[in-house]
């Protein structure tokens, strides 16, 4: 039985691209995505097989390298070839494969392939068309390039965990550790960014004929992935605080967003808007208790859509309602139809049986001959009219394609000329996306962030706004400007509340640099005509509105392709347009709860899920939306065809639930939260441990007996090694609670950064749970990687923004894009854009403005 519509007749956008994947499992997610987009991915494994083949869970819980559900999840659709790279024959065979491929996805340790004559520079000298995509834990340069890390350590150092966890006690003290989300999110965040940059390099190669070297550090990719806290510290010197299953913020809010049902499940309900909530709850006899917030003494520091116009105490009425229901009976669909953002906090496997995702083809049923049955996998993150996702092949058996290299032949590169004059970036080199123009109707983060990355790659991104519906994330413009910030010893007040519009501010500036900004009233006949003319001169039209908005303006896909037959129309919403939930409302935390990722984060019952401490699916959704757009641009470049894309934030999260979804189907096991250690992990000790200082924590992960021995000796407690309950890996795993208590008694006496340095020096993976201040001011590795870029922004000044996370040797990225500036003010480039693109004079632009068309 198919899990969704038959997409088999549509080619993947990367059909014809060949990728050789080699090295550590940190590269497996990137390879999975490229395979899903239609590339032929050849996985090179050592004789004993990839590390991930030995990772739980297993079929029937019996360890077997051919039956690891983790391996199946991240290697679906790939082909396996065994090569012993410690031998000359193995190294020669890898060179043979590299010579016949388009992309070498290299996740080996720093220097490993160089020592064997297979480093990027030497390979590209012999095979100049080759794109080498490197992914490493900490980068290829810098003082910490050789440090060890696990997913937990990365999430600590990257800032994720300090944004995520449970409310402090009434005195404001955090009595519980911060919480890391589970199952390789760090590798996915980095892998997604590397994947779309690989496609940009392939587009560039079609113009120049030259490959290049790409380099992505997992640590850097995570450090700029935390949404609000980074720019809040950079521009306002304001720290963020974690709180239960809702956004971290400058203050711990007085409202709740997660509520227990009668049977102990959870519902996320973030809407307290009185005009929406009152009428809905009136049927339960408590609508009169709803307040518009005017009587509330304390306002939350972060106001999100659906929260405005209501008091925090309105959520008491929501709680009274929800706790009267069993989980399956909560009227959340009815609430959504009333405009309220209510969703169930799903277990990660539950979406696989939801009719909305089945209708969208989010899941695919993959045959497993060895099991005599098919298993359902998340296989698609968006629907496209012209291309499809590859989903038919399971993960390969070890060395299943052993004879492949005997028949593989070098690729013939198909070139396409650049039809516009070549332009160079501030780096003095050409852009990867030269000649690509994007008419950008995106806003907020999940959609606007995507076009930010395309601007960094050299696309001409023209951001469209209208003053009656401004992109709201403009807060964070410090009173007194940068001078006040640099002299501050405490938080600097912002000129504008975070969601009330205003000039360019910290958050908006970080989400929209490198773009040109125009004003345009598409509801005015002349404005609509201008929009249509702009479409005719664009490669892509991107938008992030609720489903149906563009159609109501006469700018849906059918109208767009009537204007320009090969236009690419890309839209992203919370649930996607197609399907029964297409009109439902979401923001990041709502999408995360619905996707199943919120449930995967937190302490075990009876604690509630911790969720993610920010809109994780906003940044991650932005990466995926950039991937969707670039895959369509590549397909257009090869075939000349445009298409429409219907993407959703929730599907991006669902893509990360594969392991527990398979575990449920194969072993009947429902995911259970286990705090900061994966329920499938054998590492012990592993967790976040309190150190000296207020709310200071360190992540430690011992994955082998050698790690444990080294740690015990460094701690000065060799006697720990004699305890029977800690003597073997199996014993430590069985006694992890006692082991954690032992370790906490030691770590709490030590300064966190000194302890981290000591443990890394002996080869134990460890990392401080870093705040935004730590990352900005004291992280030497991020500084060595130039992770922030200074840009000027009109009416805002010169400020750092996050640099692109992937370095490109031949077409280097620049956060300032072609304009070499931060985010545009409202209508800042009206004269430039309308003259350059449509040939309008300044007088004509002024006349249109007077007529309220722009």
C-alpha cells in the first residue's frame, strides 16, 4: 500500500548527479537528502561497515549491522561499496570513484584523505570538475579543529541547550539542567545547509565548468541556529532564558503554552487572543472570563502571533477546557478552524498515520525483502509539480554494490552559458547564483531566511513589502545605537517592541541581509500590473503567506506561469497547502509539536515535553526551503522547466522522526523521553552536568571504555574504575543514574571552560553549554572561522550578522549579497529596482507612490 500519491513518474531534481559519500556519520544526513532529491549516492564503507550500522535500535533488539534502524533511517536510497582506505588498492579505488562522480561528500577526520593523497586540493587538480563537500565537527582550521564531539556536545556548544528546558523555580534559579533535543539534530542542521550549497556549486559548475571545495563546520552551523538569542546579545546585550515548551526570551513569561489532557497527554495551545478565544470558549460557559490584556500588569517580552490582545491568565481557561478531555477527543481541529493555534503534541511516530500527511505523500512505503514487508518512512519535505522525491530503495546491505566501480565511467558535464555579464563579490570572485532573480514575498523567518541564503550566494533577491502588512520581526534597534551597546554593562533598551514594526532592527537585519527592498501594493491595479511585470523578469517567486493569499491577489501559480512559462513558484507554510490541514495556523513551536519533535525533547514522565526553546523549524525550515528553491533552479537550468513548490515547516520536522517511527513499526516501541541521553545510546556517562557558576553546565559523552578510563584518571578518581557497577560499558549503561550522581559530585566543583579544555585534551568529548555571550565573546573556534560579518544597514548602522555556514573556494558567499549591505529599509531600493528591472524613471516611481500603488 502506498503512503501517499504516486510520485514515481516525476524525476528527482538531481537526477543524473552522482555523489560519493565517505567518512563519519555526520555526513549521512546530507547524503540522505541528496539521494532523496534523485542523486545517485554511493556510500563508501570500511570493511567492518559504517559506524551507524552498530547503532541501536535494531530489528527485534538484536544487534546486527544489517538491521540497524538508525542506519536504515539515514542511508535509505544509497548504494554501498566497501573500500579499505588503509591500503593502496582501497585509496586507488576511491580515486576511481571520485573521477566518475560529480560530488565527493567527505566526512572523514581532518587530514585523513590528505595523508592518502586524496585531499580536496590534489583531487580537484586531477579532476577539476569535482565538487568536494567537506563536513567536519569544528572546521578545517582554528584552535579546536581536532576536538571531539557528539550530537549532545555540539548542541551544548552551539547554544541550543541553553535555550531549551524547563522554567526556573519561583526564585528564578534553574534547578534542572537545560535539555538537548534528541537524535542527531546537529548533523541535520549542518547537513541541510551543506546540501543546498552543494546544489549552488553544481549550478555554478554548469556555467564555469569548474568544481570547487566546500567546507562546513557543524559547530558553526549550530552556533547561528538559535533564532533570537544571538542578535539579542549582539545588539542589545540582553540574555535569553529557557522556559517550558515555549520560546526562550529575555524574561520567563507568565503564560503557559502546554496543557495536560485527562489521560496524561499534552496539547500545545499558544493563542490567548481575546477576540478569537472568547467566542470559542463561550460554548463551554467560560468565554466571559477572557481578558483583552488591558488589565494585565506585566507584559511578556516576546509577543507572538495569536498572543496579542489577550492576557496570560486567559490560558487558565484553556487549561480548564483541555484537562476535561481525553487526548484523542480534544477539539483542536475545531479550535484551528476558529483561528486558534491549538495542536496535539504528537509522539514522533503518529504523523505516519495522519491523513493530511498521507494525502501529501510525506511518507513513503519502502519494501524490505528481508523482513517480508514494507516500512513507512518520512520521504518528502515538499510537493513539487515538476519533480519528485526518490523513496523506493531501502538502505543497502554492506558492499551490496561491490562491482559498481568496475563499470563506472567518468561523467560528461553539460554546460550552460551565463547569459548576463559576470559580476564579482567583495571577495573578487564570481557568484554561484549569478543571473538568478527572486521576487521575494517572504516574511518572518521560515521563508525569509531561505531567500537570505540565496542572496548570500549571489541571487538578486528583491524583498516586497507593503506598509499595511510589514514583515513584523523588526525589533532590536538599541537606544543609542552601537555606541550605547559597546559601552553597556547591562541590557540596552530597544527603540521598538519586537513585533510592532519600525525601522530595521537586530532580528530583521539578521534574517534579510543582502536583499533589495521595494514597496508594492498588489491590491492596487497599477501595483498588481507592476508585480506582473516583475514576475516576467524573475527566475523565482517565493512567498511565505497562509495558503490562498497569493491566489486572492491574482498571483497564484497558474497566473504566474501565464506571465512567464518557466517561472518557479515556491511557497512555504506551517502545514503545506495541499491536504486537510492546509488552512491551519502555525508558528514554529506549533509546527514542532505537531511534527513530533517537541515530544522528543525533555525529561521522562511525569515531566512534560520540553519542546525546543525557540522556533527550531523556522531556521531549519529556512534551510529546507532554500534547498527546495535551489533544487528547482538546478532542474530549470538542466531542463528549462519551471514548477511550483508547496513546502511546509512541519514536514521538515517530520523528516527528523524516522528512527522512532521505524522503531514503532518494527519493535512496537513508543518513544519515551530520557533527558539528555538518547534512549538508544550506549554512551555512559552521557549528559549535562552542573559546574561552578550560576546555571553553568557541561556536556560529557564517554563512548568507549578508553574514554571512561581517561575521564576517571583525569578526575583523580582511579577507584571509580574498580567499582563493579562501572567496570564495563554494559554495567555503566545499566547503572547510568548512579554514574550520573557520581559525575555530578565531581563536575560541580570545577569551572566549566577549564574542565572542558582538560577533557578535550585527553580525548573525551565535552562541551560547555554555551550562551550567546559565550559564543560571541569567548569562543576562539568561531572567531577563527569568521562566523559573523559586519554590514551597514540604513537607519540602523553597522552591525554583525551571521555569515553563511559553508565556505566555497571558487564562488565564496557573502552575507551582504550583491548590495553588500544589511537588511533593506521599507522601500529602500524603489528607484533602483523599478528603473533597472522595469525601466521606470524616478518621476514615474514618484507618481506611482502618490497613487498608493507603491
